C-alpha cells in the first residue's frame, strides 16, 4: 500500500500514532548500540562502568572488550512515517536487573530479541519472557564480526520458535538494518492482532 502525501490544502497536521517497542536480549548483545543507531533523538542511556566487583556475576566470555552495562534502560525514538512514531525501550541484560522488565513491558506493542550466535543461550530467557506474556516479538541475529553465520531457520530451530515468529539477520550498528527489524516487529504485531479479531468458525 502506497502512502502518498495529500495535495489538499489547509489539511490539519496528522497526529501520529505512537507505539512502544522493547529491545531485549542477553548481556552485551548490542541493545544499546541498536537503539543509538536508529534513534532520531539523542538516546537516553543509563550505562555504568563494569567493575571488578561485578565480574563474578557478569559473564564476559566472548565479549571481553565490553566496559559498560545498562542498569535501567535505553530510550530512543524513530518516526517510520509522519503518522507513526516508535518509542524504543532497551532492557538491561543482566539477571539482577530483571525486576525492571515488567515495568518496561507495560503497554508495549511488541519486542525485538537481539541474539548473538556465539552466546545464543543468553537470549533464551528473553524469548521465554515474551512467549509467556504473549507479547509479539521478532528475533534479530546481530551479525558480529567473527561470529558464525547460520541460516535463519537454523536459529529458529535452536531457539525452538513458533513458525510465525520472524527471524532476521541484522547489524545493530546500521540504522537501515535496525529500522528493517523494527518494521518487521510492527507488522508481525499488527498481523497477530488482526488474527485475534477474526471470528472463530466451527
């Protein structure tokens, strides 16, 4: 469907629909990077330096270069069309900050679960969280340099995802790549909502 600009004069400004999307996943998977890459405003970040005291609980295997961590959330905004704005909330990845997830999830249309094939098990908890709460989500495999590249169906099988859950490859540093993932989330959530409204036939 094409969304052309109307030529009518004196048309009232369009009041945009605003939707809330979560960006979730394991520790160090690229959530802060993704929100920052796509946000049209300066993103709000709540990052703190990793300390020696946190080493026993923060698994840095495979991400030894990571020096900061999100302790509350990341926040950004992107306008997909003049009538559609997404507010992005990046969740903290460590288990000890999971108490924040319920607050962040309230009122969300859907979620992105970022995955790293080097630490795929780290996103199991996020997948389980959204499945249990019936929040539509898309899995986006962040293609880190040096990480193994696998077909999306291989990732789907490894995560035991339902066939309807979109799985995409992405680069969390690239604005257009993250934007494509967000569009997939919105489309998936709206399609699921439409199916839920369909009358049940016997």
